């Protein structure tokens, strides 16, 4: 069994699928073997980020890596959301919105 598919093999077992309707896997934003395993076993990816210049600029190359992995391994993996973290209000201010828009594009 290819090492990249070990987690998917486990999570696709009938007992796991029967007992869980959703499994959330939290990984660091690096392409480690664990992260690749998580993507192979997933259908959606949520990217949390601080809505500042440095963090939002890091989202773009990370999503390009995810897209390359998706294409290389022919995965059914979609971006569900980019979520702004550590905001101080319910509504994003103009600067935070600009950085979110930058990360999305």
C-alpha cells in the first residue's frame, strides 16, 4: 500500500464510515507525509489564516501546492473555505477584507 494512502485506507473502512458522518483533520500548513495523507483522505479543505499581509500571502502558494497534489494524485479535493482567524469583530474591517480577497484570488 502506497504510504500516501494509509490514512484514507483506514478512514474508508465500513465501520468508520458508518460511525462518523464527518472527520476533521487538523494539519500544519506544510506538505508533510501526514498532511498528504490527510488530503488524500479528504474531500474538502478549510484554510484558517490570520487576515494580515504575511499570512494571507502564504495562503496562495499553499493552495497552489494543494492543487498540484490534487492534480498529481487525481483527488476529489475542493477548497471549502478560507477562514479569517483572530479577528476582533463579527464583521471584517476593510483591511482584513482586502487580505481575505487577496488570499482567495
